[in-house]
C-alpha cells in the first residue's frame, strides 16, 4: 500500500490577511508623511521669494535715498485673488506691468502657490507671502520685517505661521 503525501503550494488565507494588514499599516504611516513632505517642499517657494522681496526693498531704499527720498515701496498683494490648493498660472505681465513690484525688482515668471505683498512706508516694510496649500481656508503666512533705525534697516528672521496649511 502506498501512502500519498500531499504537498502544499501557495499561502493560507491567514498568511495573506497578515500581509494585507501589514501593508495597510505601512500605507497609513507613509501617505501622511509623503503629503507633509510635498507641502514642506512647496513652502521653500515662499521662503526663497520672501528673501528676494526683502533684498529688493533694501536695494530700492538705498537707491531712493541717493535720489533724496526716504521710503520703502508699498507693494500691494499680487495676484489679487486669494490663494488656494492649485498653483497660480504663470503671468509675467502681471508682475512686469506693476510699477511697485518692478521698483522692488521682484517678479515671478512661472506658476506659484503663494500670494505676495510688501507694505512699506518711510519707517519700514514687511515682505509677506500667503498660501493655502491644502485648500482648507487656513492660510500659511511667511513674513520678514525690515525697520529703519538710525538710518539703517534692521531685519527680523522669517516669521512663519501655519507653515503646512
């Protein structure tokens, strides 16, 4: 009499369910981390452009001072529509035809996520960026202030509120 041996091939249902649970846990951890990483990469736009606006205001003030003026540029918000989760479309004309922004020497020739402004007066200015990366109505704000003190501009570090919103 011969005895048959049964060979098993494949996985049991329990083994497959364990793999599915492990994959689910990994996805639950990885997806929010990836989303946060993407948002953080988008905030580098605001930080870099705030530095450019800040430097532009300093340059304008020095040139204006040589011509007998004593003030910074009062540059209003551009684009004028509120930021959302989508990029603003590239619009070179918007920046190049706005004299206050050309005085600062700042323009954007590609799509961007943030709205920029730089209110200025005779005593100082603020370089600002507003964004809403996830479209939830909570704005992230980046700003750096320059204050005229005894003929010299003194600047603060970049102040960031709600960086990833």
